[in-house]
């Protein structure tokens, strides 16, 4: 969705600002390695955020965990 909006905004700004459409200027540019790094970081962060509490909970005795509440 971000990629689509980026291209749409580039296209719209080029149409409004540049009368000669043969000189397309990329105003907003996001390199592919940045996109991949961002996705990998989000995946790693969500895995840690999900696994850390699950590992801690797996070490608890179920009877003690229920009694605590």
C-alpha cells in the first residue's frame, strides 16, 4: 500500500508541477534494501515479543499460575 501511494503521489506531483511529461522526476524514493530491512526488523521484533512471554509462561507450574490469580 505504501509503494502504491508513493508511486501515485510521484505521478500526481509530476503531472501538476511538470508540464512536459517526458521528464519524469522521482520526488519520493524508497530503496528496496530499506524496505527489506524494515520488514525483517518488524518480523524479528514481533517474534521476540511473542516468544519471550511464551517461554516464561512455559516454565511456570500450571497449578501455581492459576492459583496466583
